[in-house]
C-alpha cells in the first residue's frame, strides 16, 4: 500500500480516516493539515443512526466511547404542531457535541502516530502530490483540493443544487427527549426547528423557514460574506422569543450562526489517478457529496467514507494497486451515498413546503405526512405499530371505513357525480376499442372519462422548477388525474390540486407489485397527498368485473 499519506482537512472524516490508516498499516506515515486551531469547533451536535454506529464501531470504537461518556441516545422522533405532539418510535439514534467528537478523534489519531498540523494551510496540491504517495481531500464543501483538481484540468463532474429554504444553526440550553420538530407561525410566516440533545446541558436547534417569511421578518440584514466567527444576533433574539414556550424560555447559543441555503453536491469522479510523479488524489465526505441534514448528516457520511477508503488503501499492495483500491472505494460508497441522496430528494422538498403543510393539514395527518416522506405506512407499522394504528384510526373516524375501501365522489363539471366504491382505481388507456380518451375504473367497472371535460388529465413536469407552469393551468373545479413527471412532481401537483385548489386529485402510477401498490395507495391517502391512486393499465387488462368473475369460475 501507499506509505506516505496527506489528508487535507481535520474534521471528523479526515481525522477518522487518518487514525484508521495509521492503525491498519503500522508503517504508514499520515499527516493531517488542518487550517483551524486545535480548540476551534464550528457548529454543535452531530447525530448518527444506530445502523451507522454499528458500521463505524466495527472499524473503531472511538465514536461509541464518545457517545458513552458524553452523548445521548433516543428511540423516538417527535413532531409538535398547534399544541399537539405525535411520536414515531423505532428510530434509534445518538448524538454528541461536535467539539467532544473532534477532541476524541484528535486524541485517537495522535495516539496512532498521525501528525496533525493545526493552524496550517495545506501546501498547494501539486506540491502535496509530489511529496506524498496519496493525497486525500477531506476539506469540506468548499474543498480547496477539489477546486485545485478542477483548475488543473480534471473534470470531476461536480454539481451543486441550491435549495430555496433558509436555515440557521444554534444550540439551546434546553434538553429535548430526542429528535424533535417544532412548528411555529407568526405574522411573518412559518418557522420550524430540528432539535435534539447533544449533552447534559445543550440541544442542537436548527431553524428553517421559506425565503418570503425570512425577508418579511427582516432576518436578511446580516452580512453572510464575512469569515466564520460572528453570529447573527438579531436572528438569535427573534427566534429565541418565537420559540420561548417550546423551550421553557431557554437561551439560544450561537456559534458562527448565520442563515444559509442548503447545497446538495454530487460528483461523478471521487478520485484522480497518479500522473507521472504526481500521486493519486481521493476525495471524501462533503468535498464530493452532501445530502440534506434531515436525512443524513455530513459527519456520518464522511466517517462511513473513511471506513471504506481506509480498508481499500490498507489492502493495496504497492503503488500500482492504489488505482483499483480507489475505484473500489468509489464504487461501494458511491452506491450508498446515491441511495441517501435519493431519499433526501422528497425530504428536502418537504422542508421547502412545510409551512403549507402545517397550514393545510391537521396534527395527525401533518405528522404522518412528514414521517412518510421517504417510507410507506407498512414500514411505519413495522417500527411503530401504535403510530400506524393511530393514523389509520384517525382516517376511520373521519371517513367511517379503511382507506382503500372508502368511497370517493368523483364530482365532474359536465356529468352527474359518480361514486367510486374504493380509492384504488385504474386508469384505462386506449379508450373505447383502442381509441379516444382514457377513463377511470374501479375493479374493471368504468367510472369517468378522462377527456378534459368529465375529468382532466394533467402531466406533471420532470423538474420541480417547472411546477408552477403546470399548477397554474389546473382547472377551477372537478377531477384531475395526474401522471408523467417523477414520483415527487406527480405528488406535488396532486397536493396543489387537492389541498389548495379543492379539486379531487387522482395520482396515476405504474405498478406491478400488488402488495407494494396497496402500501403506496394507503400512504398517499393517509398523508393527504392524493384522494385516490389509479394504476395505469391498457384496456385489454381492464375487463369488467363480471367478465373477470366468469373467467375464474
């Protein structure tokens, strides 16, 4: 394997990698360049799922020891709205103050023989590549290593997507029981908090809001272009007053706290091969990928990257083996990160619109809408049967039957109202004898033509940025059947139609697995995302119920 390794960036990912490399190969010389001082630590808590803890602990118990001595653990997620709370059990997580974790990782690395150069800017990348056998960029979202690679002509396929929602990171001198989401509205608009305990005295307190609310509240005055250090005190005081009842009047604690918009980063190439006398370069953590903090923390993903990168590099026998080792690292971690980023898409979309959901949905439906943004009712029931029972019971009280069996009135502007006996429908394509408009059916029985008059077909856009063009053209009344686009954009169009336009919204889907379909239909109904779900089928597959019965007798 490579014996002389430079790691640029002394955050949790870089320190953990350095420690693992030094321990897994006793002859390795590992140097970490960290531009901040030893005592610097920006931010507050870092949170890990139980599954992540198991992966990291198998490589090194440093995180487990930090959590045991200074961290907190919980099982349930709680949502509070309008004085009511709903909990979702079966979500084991733990958190610790970032400062505590950094100190433990620093000690662990130095005890393993790693040289950490605090307060020292790393030399130019070209110099590092000449002096070391491998260079690792673990230097965060603004990675200088990544930038210098791109300036040297390496097209890494790096993309950045900026969210519209605004967020700011504080701590609070109040202890939440676990991961807690608070929702408050004032004359300016809606605000939400992600809170979780990180010590026996503090909880992380991340606040999000939409740009219009942010501007109306006058929270846009702080200069975010100044270097890290100063915090937005005006915003701290405003939010401290707004959420005073939720935290018993506790004080918000700032640490380089200023508003930002989340940036999702993705990179095609995580490493660059050796080039003559220039060593190969690998990238890790936020330098190559990010996912919204409601789904996966950057610290968690960076430490998981470190586990795989250290294993592959330590197993590389000679310089020629580094290229396949780095390729294997990207293959394994790239697949895992892609899965997290896919899950983050609907979660981030939820946080872009949470104010609308808080206004339009009752407490139970709102909480389930949040809990189910990436999973269905069946998985919710596996983790927390009581919550699933409560959500289903809430529907039964309102509608008098189970979700899939609840009748739905398909009110049309051109025909008399038609009642569907249930909420799992069919969208039959090809019309009559293969021609004409499609139509809605229930178990093969024709209900309503989707011909632009009885019901209107709506095609969702492929991109969220084009939603307004579609939703602005929705009809004033009646039934809409939403197809096309992506699963997320179809759902967002349905929500606009039913929650804010008062239309009957039918979500059209392609599905082959009946069990998975039932889960998807029930989840869409219980969360308020749609009034019904229609499976797209050709006319030949939608024989009337009487014909189906005759075929099986």
